[in-house]
C-alpha cells in the first residue's frame, strides 16, 4: 500500500495492466452488474439537471425507470447509485452505431452540451474508492467482464494508474498524480 495525502492506494494500481478495449467488450460494464454505478451526493443533482439534455439518447425502458424511481436509488450499503434497467443495465446507457454500449452523459459532454463528464466512479473504473473517516482507499477492482482490458493492457504494458491518468487527476489533482508517478518509479527501483 502507498499513502499520498489522505489516500491509501493499492499497489495493484502500479502492478496490474489495463486498457479498455471497447471493440472487444462492447461496453459490457455499462450493462452488467448487480447495482448501478456509485454516485457522489452532488452528482445526483447534476444528473437530474442534465436529464433534458440526454433524454432523447435514452431507451424507452430507461425513461420508464427514471420516471418511476429517478436517476438513482440507495443501494444495500446505503449509498446512491445510478438507476438500472432489468436489474443490470445503467439507465444512462445507449448503443452506438457499431453496437458498443456507451454513456449518454459522456456523449453530451463530448458534444459540448455539458461540462460534467460522467460520474467519477465510471470515469475511474476499474478503480473503486472507499471512504473512511481518516482516509480514502483507492483500490483496483477486478471484474471478469474486463478480461479484454487486462489482456490489452498487458500487451501494451500500461499500468492501471497510467490508463486512468485523466480521471485520477480529475478526482485527486495533478500534484497527487505526480506523487503517484514518483511512487511508481521508486516501487520499480526497489522491486
């Protein structure tokens, strides 16, 4: 484990290799799972405000779920998560012309319709954050649906944290990320 500021970081972020391979997996992480994607409290309101912008990109099933329960619900851990369709698919998923499942929120961001990229938990995946009183744990989450990403990451030699540079900086800042890069160099030297 590494410590930077008030975070405890799993060494797996340095050791494991990962690069999303959407051509192979087709975005399965958006349509598989037991719960929706974790949300920060402030993100719920942001997403609610974004609904008119993304509404036309959502499926009828997603619209129905949102109309009944809203953009999120509280999971078994008492945390807000994105609403899901049929117990698995995120309500913000759409399928592009090549058959890849993608995020309607991210699509709106890329089209310049919002300055909100997407929920930080989605942007950070396969990293999951666990907040404690004294620190935030930054852990690598291994999920079977991401086998293609581990394979491509291994082929390209890209550590998890390097693949996630943009979202890690978004969440923790540039200085934090630079400290992580220094820690990685020291880790490799002492290996």
